[in-house]
DNA sequence: ACCTGAACACCGTTCAAGT
DNA sequence: ACCTGAACACCGTTCAAGT
């Protein structure tokens, strides 16, 4: 069974238990109404126990944002490893995966991009993983350029266009701006494909 | 002078004074650290006085978000009234104005799109003004289609592509994701123009 | 090492009371 | 009508104290 050498106080891994409780709480009530004390209560410890594992509330929020970026990066790495012989397909799949992940985790996405993490925390590991996610888009665009499917323009610019588009769509959906227009999962996928194609028309190599 | 018929308690217009103080406070400390009590203190009234003008904290935040959407809509209406004979120019100006407004008011933008306003408040006037801002993009795209400069595809899809792109770029900048890449106002404008051109390539009519 | 309880300064919100 | 002060239940954070 679990390797509990000694009769531990409350948890084998309180840190992980706190993160789990925090993600659940954020998913339930959004990143704005979220309290350290409530998380501690749900994890079954006193309200000061979290300070053994996190410097402060912001550090716990950063840890959750990190997990969000990690998930995004992982899913994009998968895409980047697949469809390598079909740059258009790879581009479209990346766009779909980005929006999918963001829309499936709206509250965590808002936590990641909504100004909840103070700028001081946006360095080190968090910045690295966030850049790793973007890096996958960059490589996918680069693949398309090498295959002469995409414009031979600054790769950064093309990547940023792709990132902005999917990120913007996700943000508009998650903030409720598209309530009358894009609601079901199917509608999300459809509009993502439509926008992906429109953007691809602008990014593609025209000499062919 | 000001029409002070009677010796009013503290303000001719406490409601407006509270909104002003709130915008200042949000701009200083972000939408996350923002308290009604601090706003009241800055306006020079007791911490319960705001309840005469706003049902609760969320109502004050909604009022500020409304002002943010109104500003965006107003600036886009200006663009929509200008350059009517040059659809490409009009499209590019609209993209620039959107990003400009968002990046000049990062904290208010995060308030508008970062999950600070509960879904219950996202109806009525707030939804109307928000839709009015989007409507301007829609009309601008429509102009381009009528002039046979843009694709004869569902106007909603083209508009949503434009909205997503500028909104995504703004959000990435404001959340600090592009810190190494896009920082100065000049860089923001340059990258906005670059992305605008790339998207335009995808939206433009190809039969001409 | 890991956790607790009391304490502090802060919140949002309500309500009886004052002019 | 407009504002106040006390009160309540909640915060984040610190710190001495317990095992």
C-alpha cells in the first residue's frame, strides 16, 4: 500500500492535498472568491498549516497557475510530436487543443491570465513553463515554414498571431462575451476551426 | 458655480466620486486587491456610505467594467465613422484602437474579462454596451465585404476572428506573457500592425 | 518537522440610529 | 434622503507554543 513509514500527522502529502482542494475550490467559485482558510478547512487542517508549504496565498495560486501552464504545454507537445508530415493539420490541431484546454478549465485560465498572479511571481519556473507552452506553437509554425507551407516571415510574428487568436477566442468565451453565439462544446470546436482556417489563409505561403 | 442648493453632506455626487476613487484604486493595485472600504476612505465617507449608491461590491465593479466597455465602444465608433472609403485602413485602425485602449488600461481590462464580474451581472446594460463594442467591429468588417475587399463569408466569423486576435494580443500583453518580446508602446503598435496585416491576408477577397 | 490556537489588522454586509 | 457606528462573520498573516 502507500508507504506510510510513520503515523503522519494528517497527510502523506499535505502540499498536494492543498493544491487539489484549491483547484476544486477555484473551479467551483472562481479565482476571485477563493480563500486560503477555506482550502485548509477542506484539506482538514488548521488555517495556518498551509504556511508550512506555501509562503503565502499568492504562492499557492502561482502553483496552480503553473499546473495550468504545464497542462497546456503537455497537450501542445503531444500535438507537436504528431502530424509532423502534415503542417496544416498540425497547425489546426494545436489551435483546437489550446482552446479546448482553456475552455475546459475556465477558472484556472482566468487565474493564469486575469491578473491574479502578481508580477513578482511571473518569473522562474512559472515563466519557463509558460514559455514552453508558447514554444510548442513556435516550433509548429517553424515546421510549416520549413515545409514551405507557411510564409517565410519572422517566425515569432506568425506564432504570436496564432497564439493571440486562440487565446483571444478562449478568453472571450470564458468571460461570457460570446454567450449568445458560442456555447456548446461543438460550437466551440466549429468556430475554432473556422477561425483557424481564416488565419491559416493569412499565414500560408502564396508562391505555391 | 456648482448648484449646491443645500449644504450637501459630503459630495454633490458621491456616486461619481466613488467610481473615480475605485478606478484610481484598481489602476494602482489591480482588480484583485481592491476593497470597498478603501474606496470609501479615499472618497472621505464612512465604509457603509457606498451602499446608498451600489447594492454591493460587485455592483461597483460592474459599473467600472461598464465604463471600460463604453470607452472601447466609443473609440471604435469613432473609427467606424472615419476612413469609410478605405476598408483596409478602417480595419487596421480598429485593430490598433482596440489594443491601444486595452493596453492603456490593463487593470480595467482584466476586470472586464478576468472573471471578476459574476455572470449574473453580465446582463442588461453591461451586456448591451459590450455588444455595442463588438458591433462596431462587425460593421467595419461588413463595410469591407460590401466594398468587395473582404471575403463574402459569414460576417460574424470574420468579425470574431478580428476580435479574437486583438483581444488575445491585448490579454497576453496585459498578463505579462510577452514581457521579453513586446513592451514599449511602439512595440505594441508595431506588432499590432504586423498581426493585423497577417489576419487581413486571410480575410481578404482573393478574386480581385 | 509539522501542526495548532490566539491574536492582529483587515474585509463585505447588515442594521438601528442620527440629521 | 443621506450618512454613521457598532456588530457579525469572514479574511491573510504572524507567532509563541505544542508534539
